[in-house]
């Protein structure tokens, strides 16, 4: 099993928690009835506010087990009742100006509409192809922005049970640059290793490597310096770990291009998204001006 790397960032809008709470409160109010309707089945009442069976249709997803459905409904109803008690208390203690959220709700609604339109525009119009030349150009123009925050390494790593056969050949294969030896190492790992990583052209976080191999060190930089281009062999109760360090770079040094490629691709795409959205906004506004659809009164 190869060492796994992690990454992630998402293009999402940011809205204040206060707006979300306002919207949630507004949505809840749509289920509120000030007078009891005898034609509908009542579920709960808080002061003069009523919750009907029809108001909670769709709360439980289809296919949910009966016991889970009942639990979900009970939790929803309890939460609704608690919320209405607090709302009742707030309405009795706040002035009209303090509970008028119409402007904030309208702003939030408009923000959601604009975000959905931008998302559709990006999905339809964005060019997602980023060439190697674009990545290299961006890297060269912004080298100062690419500083390592952690030590990184290029390695060959093999973990085998202590009883695995012909281990005496492993060090020679790990050290070798001959293609046939690399093939022998890959075949051996496939048959005998419980974990391995054989692509020494890929940079890895040294912290991630340490999660796989029980290396005891109080200074990573010194350890890497002393063991660069060497094979480290470590044993525990059941396994033997072979680590060939093929290269390293310490934190705060310039990050290599190959380590930053995916990050740069995301940066380039995000820049394109922003430019696409800004161009759309400008074009729409200019068209509205040409057709006299916008007017500023003095």
C-alpha cells in the first residue's frame, strides 16, 4: 500500500453566521400558524403558535428505519418548540426596529442567487486546462510565495514482515538506478511487502513518512542531513522498515516546482474564475447602461 497524500480547497462563498441564523429563523416562521386550524392535525403548540403534521412532511428521508424516523421527528419537534419559546420571549422584549431583518434577508437572498448564477457560469464557461508551461511561468514569476513550511523528501520505502524471504537483496535494489533492479524491487514488494512507496521522483512531507515508519528523532534536519542517499533500516516487533532517502529539502527553503504543481494549478484556475466572474459583472452592467436599464437619480 503506497503512502497517501492529502490536499484540498474549495471555491465557496462566505456568509456571516448571523445571516444564516436570521434565515433559519425566517424559514421556521413559515411553519408557524397563529390560530389553530381544526381541519389539520396538530403536532405541537407554543403559546399561540402551532405546528401541524403537514409542516413536518419531508423532514425524514425516504427509506429511514421506523425507529430512526421517530427519533428524528422527536428531535425536530423538540427543537422547534424550544426555538419558539425563545422567539416568543425575544418578541416581547425587543422593539420593532430590533426585529426587522427584511433588509438583511433580502441581501442574503440576493447573495445566494448571485452565487448560484456564478457557479453555473463557471461550470459552463471556465477553461479548466492548465498547461505545464503556464504552471512553470507562474512558479518562476512568484517564487517568493513558495516557501516550504515543512521538510520534504524523495524516498523509496519498503515495509516487510521479519520473516519475508531474501531481504538481503533489498538494499541493493533500493540503491540501484538500473531499470531491471527497479522491476525486481517492484515485484518483490508486490509479493512480500505490507506497505511500500517506490516513486523517488515524488516529493513527500517528511511528517507523513514518519507516520508510516517508527523513526525516533528529535531533529529532522540533522537526521535528513546524516542519512541523505543512505538506507535507514529499522525493526519493530513484527516488521522491518527500509527507507532509502534520495533527496530532501528543509522547511523555509524554496519549494520545488514539482511539489507545487497541483497547488499552482488550483491558483491559476481560481484566478480564471475570478476574472470570468468580474468580466460577467462588468459586461452585464455595461449592457444595462446601453439599454437605459439603470439610472441614477440626482
